[in-house]
């Protein structure tokens, strides 16, 4: 068949799409972003392109294959990936429920995925101890502080504003969830008191529900104060000083005050461990990058 016959019979041939993709593996699922280019080349051009070319020797073919494998492996090494599913970030109930919400942190991370997962896990956990709405407020305040620190230390500069906005929304969502839980508990208590004929107690719980709706309940006032302590001030020593001052001035019973102060000590210890981890992981990543260079 002549070149003219090929051209008239087949017109334009379409080569397979050339795809450029970036694969992100997160929580066991692949997220692929890709672009493709379709190249249309006539059959005549294909035949002309092959004229004067001899088949490569076995040695040349092997060298080409090795070169392609080297390029492929180098590209695979640059693909972003999610953290190991064995990470405590997924295993610990305190962080597992919120893990998927932080996918953008991994896509804009300046450290490896496992270090990011470990940092987020530490940011989302609180001391496992009994307490009250004051200790819960301090927990949320420290979660805010730790997440802001992750943004500052581990998120690329071009995404830090968006990440900070996400953290603010995340904290607001947690606060709303706490209010909803309080509302449910108070409604149940009011119903029980009413069924027992204790109208005074039922009325007391109803007033508390109204305060929640108005944003003036004691739990909300305390939480807002605690959140304000770590919102912008980066002096961690002052955080814990102000936490202790708030407890001292609250006028609570001695055993409650002791519980709250012990909780502050536990929070301070967590913060110290958290900051050491961030610094160590950052230095380790920097050392690995310098070795590659």
C-alpha cells in the first residue's frame, strides 16, 4: 500500500493521550489530578517519520528502558501521598473522626505526610481526664493554639491564610457541637424534672437552654474567654498563667479547682511535647532534603 493509499484510507490517526498526573493517596483512597493532551498526526506523516530509521539494537533498547525507569522512579518519588493508615491520626478516636477534614493540609504541607499526620494528631487530642466545661474550654483553646502552630510551621506560605481560616471554622464548629450537646442534656434534665413534679428545677434547665440560644450561658462565656487567650498571643507561658488566674478567680469549690489546675498542668505538658516534636520533625525533614541535594 502506498503512502497515498494510506492517507486516503485512514485520513487522520489519533495517538493515545499523553497524560500528566499527580496522584495523592489519602486514607487509602487515590485522588488523581491530571491533564491530557491529544496529538493528531496523519498516517502520511507517521510513515515519513519512520523513513530512514533502523530498529534499535538490543543494547540500545536496554539503555532506553533503564533511562525511562529512572525518570519514572524519580517522578514517583515526587508524588504527594497521604500518611500511613497505621498512624494514630486514624486510630485514635479523638482525631479519627476529623481526619478527612484536613486533607488540604497534606496537599499544602512543607513536611512529609507522616509528620503532618502526627502533628495533627497531637493537636487534636486532649488530656484523658474528667473535668467540667472549664476544662473543656481550655482543651478547645489549646487545640486552637496547636492547629495554628501547625499552620505556621508545616503549611506552605501560599496556603497559610486559607489554612488559618479553616482552623477558625473548625474551632467554631466544635464550639457549636458543644452547645448542641449541652442543649440536649439540659432538655432531657428538664423533661425528667417535669415528670417528677419538680417544676422549679425544670424551669431552671429551661432558662439555661434559653441562655445557650442567646450565647450567654456560663459555658459559652468561659469558652469565649479561654479561646481569646490563645487566639493571637503567641506567648505560651502567658496562656497557662491566664488559665490559672481564671480558675483562681472563679470561686469554685476546692476539689473542682484542684481538678482544673491539674488539667492545666497536663495541657502545659502536652504543649511542650508538641512543640518539641514540631521542631525535631522539621529539622529531620530539612536534613533529608539536604542529603538529596
